[in-house]
C-alpha cells in the first residue's frame, strides 16, 4: 500500500471521527437544551400573600397552586410543598404567579414590610388565646374588636369597640404571668400565652384601641363576608339576661 493511500485512509478516518464528535456534541447540546426546558413542578402564588401570613394560612385560603415551569427558570430555593415551611410567615408581599421560595419566608415577627391601605397607620395590640379566636386570625383577615372593662357611666361590661378592623401582621407568641386576686384576698398566678397583632387603623381608631387596651381587655371577633355586627350600649350584669 502506497504512502499516498495510507494518508488518504488516515484523513478519511479523521474526518469520520470529527463528524462523529460533532454529531455527539450536537446531540448532547440538544439533550441539554431539552433538559433545561423540561417542566418542573413548583409551588406558585395565585393570590397575593401578605407580610406576616403563614404558608399554612395561604394554602387554606386557596392562595397556592402547584404548577410547571421550565427547569432553567426554577428559582433557587423554590419548593413543591409547604411541608417544612407551613408555619413560617411571608417576610414581604408575594404576588400572583411568583414562585414560593424559602428566602421569602421566616419566623413570625421577622417581616420587614407592612402592606397598609391608603390613609391608614399601623398599631399593635397583644391578645390572649381566647381573645384572638384560638389562633384562626391571620394577616388580611377582618375582625371586630370588643372591650371588656369600663364601658361608660362607671359600668363594667363588654361592648363593641370597632366593627371592622384589618389585621396586617401577626407577631410572636410569648408567655406572660398574670396574677388575679379573689374576693377573699387569695392570689392565683397563671402563665398565659399572648400574641402580638398589628392592625391597620385611622387616627381615631388608634386612639380608642390604645386607650381600651390599657383600661380593659380586648377580644377579636372573626368576620367573614356575611358577618353582621352593630354598635350598641353593650352588655353588663344589669342587662345580661335581657
């Protein structure tokens, strides 16, 4: 076999090898592109989640949905369930179509922004477990506020203070020692959990709520779209059985 023939065979082999390598590279790139476009399931918001709102509450309110996005568009920290994040709260607003990512959620009270309606200010009050409707109140809910204490004319009773107030954040729960004294002078000390709530109010409402919280005890009444409350003289021992 002549030298020229050998060179032609070697050149043909190199060309074939080169073509094979190009083919394999192109096919690999095509596979990588397909893999990057492969759909991945992640949790997304379908309604706004407000700062301070837990993922458990957002899911219960129908604000979450499992959807598909291309793999290359999945954000770092995106999740496909709330199994480990359910009790955590939104640290800032999560808008519709946003992916649920771990960086946007944390411990209650850690959120750094509040969403307030125009013309409103934010104030905070501390309520007991019974006063906060056993923990069902979450950011975005509307509540009626009742006061238990001096409701006017020196009478002790319960009276509607505000018919509708929006809760914008729920803070941490702490245990507070409360001591009561009965008519015989005996004292009883209880360890009661208290939770911090932030409310959106105007100036008049703020003044009323802040005064009532220092002179009496506040309780929430959870409101839905069909709830009905109206102002009245309140209830005292004199009209309890009216």
